[in-house]
């Protein structure tokens, strides 16, 4: 009977790696293809990844969603601004777009160096989706931009730079998740473009990625009738795989998006995993129950070709590298990029100390760094925090004092986009506000007409500090 473990990439929770290590080691002995890393501390992850690699006959695929660098997943690594912010940071201002490509390569080289030090040999990036829909709840700032030329250029540069530095890149989410209003973590989105339109837009970044030699492409949980009218998700559609292989000429690794997502529709993870391999996909990502998937496949007794997987695994990094990156230097680079990426529109002058309203659409506390830094330059500034969990969302504001609104709403899986309460609050606050700031998607500011606006793209401390410096400069009292 065929070994079906070799086609699977299950989850490895870094925070519980010590406790779970016997199970991970058991999977390696059974022939698992590798793991996708979520969380953990850097030194601890290096130790356990090395031990897992030492047990494996050929290198394990150690993958992670490091769109923003190692710090996005592993404590101790550097977290860089999201893709859309990076694109702004390296684009020289002027009539014609001119890109600082040496700086861009410096960023991706830093990401590769930190990943290699951690023992991660496959970065599940770049995002090759073109964010053409402002209401997109899951891509937004994760995309390099809204035009195929921008996404193609930045995506190809990321691929070439990562792979030049020994890290396999994975372009995602084929054939493009940019024009949706549904999060595929929750349910299956439908892309209704005709094939000719896909070729003119969504598919071009993937074509550029293939030309750049991308080692892996992730298939999205997306229904795309232009590729398969059966409404099957692309991630396990034979017709979609055939199109990518034959029409687009891609002969590299294919991996599904995570199998624990709602985008697989009515199919069980076991059934969807089998259908993916049967469609010609090489790897199944993030099955919840590895043994259940293996048992399901074994009962069907169908063999799949592992040749491409074996060749890929023999080509990748087999252990954490010993050369420690300059993390302080990388952190400074991230801060510089954050400063450069912030964009503003409209003018504002604060002749009185303002009142700050923080609208927090996340479960965890947000905005403390912003408050602390604003108060350094505007002593006595008062504020109110309203969150999605607040029972009292009334927005009672002091009279005759300028109001600043700061929005904290991250683009992330399973959230389903920003809450309706946030839009209602913005509508109430717009007339009274001198300035509205988004520490997340810039599209949240699209409907704001009167006040000045600042887009910071993410809510890192460096972003809050940079925005605070900008605001304090406008305080004249």
C-alpha cells in the first residue's frame, strides 16, 4: 500500500511544540512531507525543527505564512509591513511609478535570512492576488496592489530573491482571490470572470511567477466557472490543475490551501484531500486529522506519483542555518519602511488638544502605543476606546474640541471583514472629526469625505509611533 503521509503538510503549533513533539516525531517516522508552522519562540523552534529534520531521511518541508517576515509567526523574528505597505514604501513619488528595487530586494533578503535561521525552508508567499475589490475581507493589504503590473513585478521580485537565498517561494491563491467579498476561510467564494478577463488580469501575476521560476503555487478554495463549471473549488479541480499545467505551462509543486477552511464547501477534509491528489495536486495543506485522511485514502487504494515532492524536498534547506541574522538591523529596516509607507490626504491643524476616539474591531486591546505617544506631545489628551466587545457603543463627544478617530481593524482569516458596528460608528463620527486614521485596510477610509485621512496599513508599534509624530506636528496650541 502507498504511503499517503508523504503527501500531507499538517500544522505544528509552536507554542506547544515541546508537549506535542512526540506526535510530530511519530509523523516524521511515518513519512510525513513536512509541517506548517504557527507561533512559537525562535530558539525553541530552531531546536525542535532541527531534531525533526535529523529524524527524516530527506529534508522535511518546513513551511509558514511569512508574508510579513518571520515575526508574523515566530516570536523573536522581525515583522515587516504588509505587502501593500511595502509597495508604497519602495515606490518613489511622482507622476510615473518608479520603484526602489534594491530596497525591495533588501527586504526579501532579510526575510529569507531570518526564515533560514529558524529552519523554515518554504515561505507561503508572495500573495499574487490583485485586490480589485475594496470590500475584500481577506486580501486587502496582503496584496501588493490593485493593478496586475504592480502585483506581477513585486511578486516576481519576492520569488527570485527568496529562492536566490535558499528559501522556496509559494505564490498564492491561484487563480486570484482579489475580486471577492467572501473569506474562503468561512465559505467558498465564486469568481465569475470570463476566461479572457482572467487572462487579462488575475492570471498575469501567476504567469510572471512561473516565468520567475516559482517553486510552488497554492490553489485557492475558489469556485471559478471559467476554469471548471462544476463549481468544485479550484484546490481539487482536475480541470483547473490541467489548465495550470498545460495552458500555463507550470511544472512545479502544487499545494492546496488549508483543508480546515470553510472554502472546501460541503466536502469533508478527507474527501477533499483525496480529490486534490486525484486532481493532480502534489500536497495537501493543514489537514486537521492526519490519520483520518490517511485512512480514507488507504481505503480507496489509489496510488499517486510522489516524484515531484521527492525532488522538491531534496532541493530545500535541510536544517536551520547557523549564521545568526542581524535582527536589530532588520527591525530598523522595518521601521524605516513603515515610515515611508504611510500616506495621507487632506489638511488638518489642531489648535486645541484633541479628543481621541479609538475604534477597535479586534478581540485584543489596541491603541495603547498611539495613546502613549500622542500624550508625549499633547499632555492631558483625553480619549475613549470603543471595541467590538463594548456593551456601550454610544459616542458622546466633548464640545468645541477637535476629534481624531483611529481605526484598528486587521485583515485576517476567519474574521469575515470589519464589523458593521465599525461602519456605523464611522458614519456618526465623520462630521465631528478633524482626522481619521486607519491602522489596517485603507479601504475603510473610502467613504470618508470631510476629515483628513491617514492610512498606516498595519497596527505595529512602529506604525502607531510614526502616525503620532505626524499628528503632533499639527498641534499648535
